[in-house]
């Protein structure tokens, strides 16, 4: 039976998040001939303007649910909007980014639809009728390969950002755009305002380059050289819990077991010892560069490149060198 894949597109600041295109690609990799790829945009008024971009990345139809109650993410409101679309589309699978929103929304919707769920997927392989999903376990120390037992059941899948490359956009692709009537629901809670805690414009979870600071950074001002390096490289700044606990930066920047999971192409750890809980959030990065003055620091065991030295000397030198190279 042909399946409809419904991909939940996520936008922030009026722009689609990269993980939305990666989730579309994930759906394409899972689909068999005859299956269709549909996207849904949920948000405040004007969200529908992003539909053309989703078409370029392969969605053949796009459902748009616009309502002032959907301006900010709210589990109850978004779940009811998504379920309204699911009711119309009757999807065989719902794909979301493994983001703060996706992690909240996916199990809620899966439970309401009595669907199975596979989370934090980093690779997809289809062979015959079987679609195999790969996901990391135990802080990346092991991988698990999973498949849904019945292809006819509804699947709910979340895709880890930065792992499944989006397909090349093709602006000539067309899609039908369907506005879904969504009467303002009566909600038990309302999100009035979202206060951003980090100043960076690049989303940490989606950044291709992350420059991260630990307790070795010594103060909030100590993050300044890291911010400069990140700015030159077009990356984002992250932190260890040690740095957050010490009050040098916001917890929104924390990477690790109890923080964000990042898989950038380059992760630069500055003054971070490499505790197992920190590695849980970054050990799947493609290239890890560690700067630490202690040659015995455990971070060097996972690093591809290690610089033994004082970060306050090394980081400005790197910044200057990259500034010249990337001019
Ligand atoms: C349940 C639980 C969950 C946790 N979750 C997380 C998590 O999500 N993320 C996380 O990061 N941690 C987490 N932790 C904490 C973790 O165990 C470590 O305590 C923490 O990661 C240490 O942070 P750090 O490496 O910045 O500090 P430290 O371990 O103090 O390391 C500082 C490093 O900086 C180096 N250094 C000092 N000065 C300089 C300098 N001038 N130049 C270069 N190097 C220098 C030192 O040699 C040292 O290696 C968790 C702990 C628990 C128990």
C-alpha cells in the first residue's frame, strides 16, 4: 500500500531550519516507488510563505496551518494542528527533526495515533520492503539498527540534525499548497513570549562548526576569544556544564548528556577536560580539535587533533590564521 510521508517543517525567525530539509531527505530515503512526500508548516500568520522552499527540496504538497495561537511553540496547540492535518492526509509516516520541538511533539502525536516511534535517527537504508533506521546509543558508543515490524502501521520518526544530508534544492519543482482551517483552540496554557538566552545567530544544534568552552575559560569574558573564533569560522559557541555551572555562560549553550547533542563537521573544545557526560553531546562530531594545557586531559582520547597549550594563547592565533585564510 502506498504510504504518505508527512514531514513537519520547522521555522525559526521566519526561516526554515536546515533539519526540515534533512527530514524531507530522510522521508525520500524511506519511501518506495509510489509513496508521496508531503510537508506541513505550522505557525503564526505568514508561515505559508515558506512553502515554495519546501517544494524545492522535494515536498509534492504542503499543508499550511496558520493561527496566532501557533506563533510560539505550544505542545497542545501544535499537536492538535498536526493531528488535524494527519486526519486529512492519513499519513503512513510522520517525520520530524530531533529538535527541542520534535522531541516534545513526536511522542505526543505518536501516542494519540497509537503509532510506533523511532527517535534520533542518523541514517536510513531501504532494502526491499524494509526500512532500517540507525540511531546512536550510550553517548555514541554503540549504534542500534531498528525497523518497524509492520510497514502498514503509522511510523513516527525524529531525525538528528546534521546527519542526513538534504538533497539539492530545485527551484523548478512545484507543489500544491493547501491551507488548513484551524479554529483557535481553547488551550490550557498559552506561551506569551519566548526569551532567547543565547546571542548567537547560528543554531547550536545545526551549526557546521562549534567552538566550545569549558571551565578552563575561567570567566564570562574568557568566552570572548572563542566568540571571535566562531565568528571568523561562521560557527556557534557552545559550553561544557562546568562553564555553565560556574556562571560563565547560559545553560542554553550546554553540550552533553543533560545539554544539547551536536554533530558538527568541526568541534573545537577549549579548556574542556572531556568528561563522559560532555562527550555524550559531541563525540559524533566529524572532526574534534581539543585545546587543553593538560596533556593527560581525557578529551585528547577522542580528539582527531590536539593542541597542548594555553587556550588564551592558542585561540587568538587560530582566529588570526583563519581570518587570513578565509579572507
Ligand atoms: C548527571 C550528570 C550530568 C552531566 N551532564 C553534563 C553535560 O551535559 N555536559 C557537560 O559538559 N558536563 C556534564 N556533567 C558534568 C561533567 O561530569 C563534568 O563535570 C564537566 O563536563 C566538566 O566541565 P569542564 O571540562 O569544563 O571542566 P573541568 O573538568 O574542570 O576541565 C577544565 C579543563 O580546562 C583545562 N584548562 C584550564 N585552564 C586552561 C587554559 N588556560 N588553556 C587550556 N586548557 C585549560 C584543564 O586542564 C581541564 O582539563 C554532568 C555530570 C553529571 C553527574
